[in-house]
C-alpha cells in the first residue's frame, strides 16, 4: 500500500496553498491530466520540514494545462518556455507554482546541459533523469489517489535511512554539479552518501578531466552551498576533496574560523569568502563567468597575496595596503596569511577619515592641487597615528601650513 501524505500536507501547508492544489486537482480530473507534486516539496513533506518551492509535473503538456487554468481565471501565467513545455503561474496574487511536462533527456556532452528527447513521457521515465532518490519522489494530485506517494527508486527508504543515493552509475559524469548538490543536502539534512554514491563521486573527482564542464552550473551550486554560511559545509567540502572539482587548493582552515569572521564583519558576498580560500587558479577563475564585482574580489585577493606588507609597518602603511580592497578579499587574505594587520584595518583604520575636503582647503587659501593632495595625505597620516582627532585640529594644521 503506497504512503499517503495528505495529513502532512494539511499540517505543513497553508490553507491557501491547499486550496490551490485542490483547484489544480479538480481541473486536471475534468480535462484528463495526470498531475503530481514532484521533488523537493514531497521530500520535505515526508521529513516534516518547511518547503518554499512548489513544483508540479504534468504527464503530458504542462503549458496546455496552465492555459486551461488561466482560461478559467484560476491563475495568471507569468512565464512559458515552449521548448521544454514548462510554465510558471501565479495563484491568488501570491502563490507561485512551477509546472513542468514529464520529459526524457540525454547528455550529449559530459557535464553540460542535457538534450530533451521526449516530452510527455510517463512519470516513471521522467523520474530517472533526476539527481538523487530522495529528490525523485512524486505525489499524486488526482482525486482517486490524492496524496499517494509514487516511489520508483527507493527514495522513501533512503529518507528513512538518511541516505543520499544517485539513480545510476553515470550520474556525476552527466552532471558534476550533483557532487556539490549532494554536499548541500548532506549538510542541510544531516544525511550521508551511500557507499556506491561516495565511490562514484571519488572516482569522478580523482580520475576525470574537469575542465569540460558547465562552470555556470558549478558556480550556481557553490553559491548556494557557501551562502548558507555553514562551517560544516566548508569542512565537508575539503574532507570530501570537492575542491579538486574546481582545481582548488586545500588550506589549513576550519569552517568555524571562516563563519566567525563572516558573522563579525558581515561581507556582502559571504560565499566568496569561503570560495576565495580554495580557488586560486587564475585560469579557472576566468572560466567561472563571475560578475565584474566578483572578479574584483579575486583580483584584490591576488594583489594582497602577491604584494609585500612589511613587519615594521605604520598605521598609514596598513591603511594604504588595504584601502579600496573588498572586505571579502581582506578576510581571505587574513585566513590564508594570519596577518593581524588585516583585522586591524577592518576594525579600526578603515573607519578613520579626513573630514576636510579639497574645496575647504582651497577656500582657506591654498590653490595648488598637488599641494592640497599632499596636505590631505599628511592629515591622514596624523589621524591614523592619533596626533589629530577632530576637524578643528585639521583646520589648525592647514592654517599652520599657510603661515
């Protein structure tokens, strides 16, 4: 007898979502569509965890089904992708649901996007294109078996055993980003890889050539993993040799050390602090399709690591070394070098500013631009060493230069 999770749905989903799912069920039955909740939401319902994303698979044409819903004023269609026959729809002005047609795929090139060979296949055929058994569960939304879980791959048992298991031996060859996805699920749910999945992952990492992969997908998974600001994920990333996937290095750093710094200094790109400690290969950095601001962080890291900060440095030396460098790069520099000057800059020196500006100095009688620049630099030195504190002191210093 199949597992039925209708009770879990009522306990975990809002009344508005339940009403929308019942509405979809009613329209599906009226127009002879088989529809299913699929993937993460089914997994999370069984685990009694909160789930944000609602994905519905339609055995057939999901776009056609969505248009029927829209014609009956049940929803507003937000987006349609006709090639894959997928759609995103908005219900009650706030509930977004992704609809996908069942499909079969194959991977013509290792590590790159798959090619669709059939749309509207059976649910069972659709399930076998997915990553792990725990993400391959479906739940019927049709009236006759509403709430029944369909499990073709043993996902329910793996959930019970806290196990992450791939569906077939070629899984990581098809999509190496699944290695990082396994890491994310292991940390999030406190699950472990089964022996076969672990062996397949190690074989891929240690024997395959990784340059012929989709760096966009790898970047996306790394960003999701490290944005969680989890010491456990970082430690597992190193312990499982996942860093080799991106030609990285293995530093002597613990995840808790990074998390403590991130929590204290609150950098905008949390994930790049974690990634910056392992990713040093400039050729791979170029392949990652980083944004301009992300590239600047890595160029800042490269500059800091390749330039000399003497042991006998003044506050002014420290300030000039780190000024205009990103917080992320300064944290990575500290983690890799343990130079305490980096933290001194972030905590203290970076907050020090000369209050006078060039126009104010010009109004006091100094017109030469070069001289004004030299005075501003001298003011900065004095503020950094504490001999000048207030704006009034700055004014006195400038007046002394005029005399």
